[in-house]
C-alpha cells in the first residue's frame, strides 16, 4: 500500500494543473501546492527533525496547516494537531506526552503557546506573523521537489481525544490506516474525481483529516474555512461551487437556520455526510428538505477506528447508523459482557467493533491502562450503547457513561432527544440524569426553544409519542444554549453540574 506522501505525489502527477486548495484569495493547483509543501519539508528537515519525530501544530484550518500535514507525510514525521482553543497547561501536557520536537502555531494560539513552559524549550514556528516564534513559517519558501521518505507502516498522525473525563489520550495512526480510512471515505460517500469540499471540520479532528486526504485521492479541492461561521460558509458554498459537505449536525443546523440560507445558491452541493454525533430526527428532516441531496450519509466511527457503520439512507431511515462499513465488523454485546455475549435484536448493549480492520489504530499512545479497558479479545469496546433492529441496522442510543438509571430502569438520552426534536417549538434538546434521593437519577430535558412552548405541552407531546412512560422527562429546563464540545457533542456533564445559561 502507498504511504501518504506517494498518495499526494500521485495526485500531482495525474492532474498537476487542477485546483487543489483554496484559502481566501490564495488558490493553488496540485503542482503549485506540491512546491509549497516541498519548501515546508525542507524547512522541517533543516531543524534536524528526522523520521518518526513528532511535531505539534496549533492552528485553525488554513493553507499552512494543510501543507504542514502533507509535508510531514513526505518526511515520515508524525504531526500532532491540537485544538486551537487549547490552554497553556494542556499544551504542556500534550507536548510532554507526545515527546514533540517542535511546535507550529498561529495568532489565535500564540497566548497559550507563550504561557506554556514546555513550548519555550522547543523550536516555535510562527504562522502569519504570530508573536513568540523562534522561526517564521513564511521563510520556508517553495522548493523544486520532495521525495517520499516514509512507508505505509510509519506513524502518520497522533490525534488527541477531547479528554472530557480526564487527560486526553493520544491516538497514533499509521500511514496505511490513514490511507485505508480515506479510501473508505471516498467509496462510502460516492466521491467522484474533481469533488470540492468545505474544509471547516478542524484538522485536529478525524473528520477534518479525512476530508483533506480524500480530496487528494480524487484530485479534488479543499476549500479552507478557518473557523465555522454560517454566513462565510454559505458564501463559500455558492462562490466555490462546493459539491459535498461532511459536517457535524450542529453545523448543518446553523447553516439552514441562517437568514441568508434561502438566498444562497446551493445547487452544486449534491452529497451530504454527517458524523461526530447523532442527528436528531427533526433536524434530519429539515436538512433533507433544505438541500434535497442525491446522497445523505450517516457515518459512525471514531478517531481510533475511522469507520464503524455507514447508513446511506440517513433521511429514509432516521436514527439508523446502518451496517458495518467496508472494512469493518460490528457487534452489540451485553453491558459489561465479553465479545461473545451478544445482545438480542432490539436489546440495548455496548457496541464493539473488530480492531483488526485496515482503518484501526494499534493502541493508545503510552496508555496501557486505556488499552486494557478498550481493547479485548480482538475487539474495540467503543463505550457507546445501541441496538440492532430487525433489519440488522444499528441504532446508537448514547454513551455507557451517559446511561440514566432511574428507579432501576436504564434510560438512554438519545431516544428522548429525538422525540423532543420533532416538536415544532424545539430548536435543540439534550437529556441528562440529575441526582435524585428517591429515583437515583431523574430524567431531565434541557430545551432550547425556537418558539414559545410550556413544559406541560412538551410533556403531552412525549405522552402521545412511542416513548415508554418511564422514559418521559420529569422536569424541563429552558436554556439559551446547549453546551457542546468543539465538534458538536453534547456535554452532559455540564448539564448535570448546572454549568449552563438559562433562557
């Protein structure tokens, strides 16, 4: 199998003069971008960095970060992209954990980098005039060429998980796994040569990386949007004739609810995909009606193993995560059980996936404790709950840690959230279990309203639905915003802790 440097080189050789990347006023063909990447590679090599070394990057989605990613692939360096909202102490932790040899950053991360003692011990490459660097990224001028120095077994990427329950875990991924995942992404989203995608999912997240790599496989264009802004995104959809979107549900919501959406020409966007979180049924229907896409894909996976399941008929079968992807096998097993304790159809359990597939990581970075919990008998225990329906399609209901136990009954938040999302006055809903002396936990709905509605009306809505009575929320809290992670996952721990703003 090709390494990723050869993957990019193949795109340059196939179509050197087609658009490869757009960032504001900058537009580069594959041949032009290759020369820039070669210059970045020469600059990295001049620092004394060698194959297998790790380099941290704290930048928003921009041409420099995308070019740095590819330069590392050519040299056999391991890029570790970090959330650009990161704090100084988190930078210290990640630099030490990764054993990073250098850090690249832009202005948005400059204060955090300046406040991180570990960063001061490393070469600091500043992008776009950011203060505090020992070198300037812009001084790495284009070079004639760079030859691939890695092979398929080398590490390509060290992603860090969000760390919502503790220190983030490093997820190392090899060239072969990254390429296999990108190929699967192309196949499962029916991408064609010359696709154009909106590059807004952060490149510190597996979704952003997948979009970047997939475009090179199909000689497509990656259109950078440094941080999500609905108005700017809509302008790019129209101006750049974007053909596909791969976003978290929250961003779809923000796009279609923006006042400028109706006046935007979105006719070029024919393929939609979402991942990172479940899309509530109500939002699913609104997105389908707004775009009328040829393909609407629900992708379920993780940083560790890119694809778990794929549902190619997301709007036709709301809530379904589909069947195992091209490179995958899945099971639903009893909570706390072994890979052989299979749950019956319709019975909720933990979702596990085959960890021997082509897209999988080998194990966490320097975390044998995490490996022991998640990797057992050839299977990866996802920590997600779900069930298989009569057709063998997977429905993801939540996280094992999010399960509400009320009066001895297990209640998954996802099912309730989907029911509430269908109410016309509900913009968003999140459900969590709040401590209760009698019931253990009481099912509580946190609702952001789009129109005036009372708790009694929402309770009546749930009573008239297919929701079992014991699953009905016993309390409703109207909030200004639902707290979410940078990639759109509901942060239920903040709801339980009362860390939210009431309406």
